[in-house]
């Protein structure tokens, strides 16, 4: 592996760490990065929000390094619905 490839891989690892932390912070902010806050639920629930009641989705998000970037995924089948709307 060339020196440039090693540097590239280190940069990707750093990006992975930073983005993983940002995705987790989205659940704390109840917003996707700087976008408007997620809509409040109309359901009468005492714990959590529309996007997070149990933390299952939040805890299911994983990242991995791929050949030319970082891939985020979730084992929860409803994750894509939340992401894409």
C-alpha cells in the first residue's frame, strides 16, 4: 500500500468517526444536522419523540469503510422509511 493510500484510509477512518458521532447527535437534537426539528408526535406518549421512543433505530445505525468511502446502514427495516420519507 502506497503512502498516499495509507493517508487516504486514515482520512476515511476519521470521517467515519466524525459522521458516526454526528448521526448520533441528530437523535439528541431531534433534527438532521441543521435542518428544522423533527415534527412532534400527536400520539400521547410519555417517553421519547416521534423519531425515538426506544432507541432501537438509533442503536441500529452502523458505519463501515468501503473501497472509496463510508457506508451507513441499519438492521431495522423501517430505517429507510424514516430516511427517505
